[in-house]
């Protein structure tokens, strides 16, 4: 184990344990590997770090508990997978309680769905609860509530624990997010099939070439692949959190990351810490509609210092009310997310007009901007 005297680079850390890590590519939880992860978390906890764990593995644990791991014809419908999650979740939490209890650490099961984070009040309630746990030196064990959230199991909405972990990192202002995988980073090709694949140690900008490298590979046991990890990286780094993709079986990997050692693939934060309203908008889960802007407006908005004026609005899709979060898209895709000053019908009426004509068109005036720059986050 790394020396306790070595200073920590990161103090509030979210770690995501994938199914393939927790099972060591088998059909059941690997207790020895989970114990080694618990030792690392406990070490950092004792040194003053605030630790949160986003965990997969409930469905895999449930499948093993019911003796279905060798049955390739087992049902794959959503209600049955919800049963597996319900059965496996208790086994998963019992394992965490036992392992962390050996270190005198209290853990708290925290089940979330996309609906808990899509609503601003729910978002703030979840944030406050998690921060209260950290203040009490409790380690939250976070998972999607698969028993009631069929969207998550099917792969819609949040859809996987990679993106959930990024949402949690933004939720609690984490310094670092570590995604523990069975591959250990982003490679130039799939290292499982190409012996010449090379690890990419650092990604400063996620562009089309990086997304293409991620591909869409995934295993039968997990719901995510490298593509979802890149999605998570965009969300986490945009909210001011540094992210690493590392191999879960790498010795002392969480401790080494916390101490600043370069391991796996590093995605440095691309944005400053955002106040809670902007992080909530960036998460994009509560978007009610889309405002489509012209090329000029998109360019100005990407400069990061301007509001969206009605003159730049080309079209409106979906229905939203004043105060709702909306997506702002240009000719090349999403530009930003923001809070609308006007409802969808009003924006439709004033699209393309100068700001000084808003009142003459609508008969009232809520401001010169469709979305004010203080209520706007670049995507």
C-alpha cells in the first residue's frame, strides 16, 4: 500500500466499479477483488479523503443467487431483470457492509433514477443528502434503482453507471472521478483483439476522432462500453471534475490516482467549477425542448460570453414554459443548455426579431434575451 504520508492530489473522489471489475469477468462477485478495493477506499478515507462509490453488479449478483449464470436461454425481459436487480442488490450491499465494516466505515445505500436528477428540487435534495453523508464520514454506495427504473435497464436516459458516476461527480463537486474497468483506459484500438493497440495516456479534448476510438464495445455482463465512458468524460470534465479510466485490477490503483500518479487514461477538467444551477443544466436530464439557432448565433454563443437573443433563433421544437431548461442547437449540433426567459410559443413568435421589438410582438416583455448568459452552459 502507498505511504500514508504521501500528500493527496484529490480530496473528494467518486469511484465507479463496473460489473466486469466486480466479477473479475466471471458470473459472480469476486470477494477478494472487492476486498482489495475496499482496502484502498478505507486507506484514503482514513487520510481525510471523502469517498463515494458508484457500483454496478446487482443484476450479476442476482443472476448468480438464483443459479441462472449458466442458462443462456434465461429470460431477458425487463421485469425479469428487475427481479435480478432486486435479489442481487441486497447481496451486493451486504458484501460492501461486511468489507467496509472491517475498517470501521459506515456505508449507505443510495439508489437513484434519472427522475431524481431531472427535477431541480430532486437534484438539490440528492446533493444535500450526499454531502450530509460525507460530513458524517459515511461512504455512499450509489446505484441506479433498476427495480423501478426500466428506462435505465433498457439503456435509455442515464442508461449506465458510467454516466451516473459523472452526474454524481458534478452533483457533489468531486475533484476526481475514477472509472474502474476491465480494459484500463482508452486505446488506439481494441486491446482485446489487436495486440498493437496502444494506451492513450491523456485526452485534452474529446472530438470526433476520440469518440470513434471508443467504438461501441460492451460485454454481456455490463450495460456500458468505452463509448459511454467517453460520454461520462464529457459530462464530468465539463463540470470541472478530472476523470481517469483505469484497470480495476491494477494494484492500489485508487490510492495511486488520489496521490496524482498517472495511471490509465486521464481526462483533465475542461471547465471551472459551476454553481449548482449550471451543473444541473449541463446534466441535460431536464431539457424540455430545443431552440435551434442560426450559424452566426451558434458562433457567438460558443464564445462563452453572450446571451441568446431572439434575432438568432431559427426554429423551436418541443414545448416548454418560461423557466424550463432547454437545449440550444446550431447547424452542427448542440451548442448549449439554458433556462428560457420565454415559453416555446413566445419564442416562436419573436424568433428572428430584434430585442427592442419583443414587447410590440408579444404585448409584454421579460427581458431582451431568450436565454441570459448567466443561465446558459455550453455543451
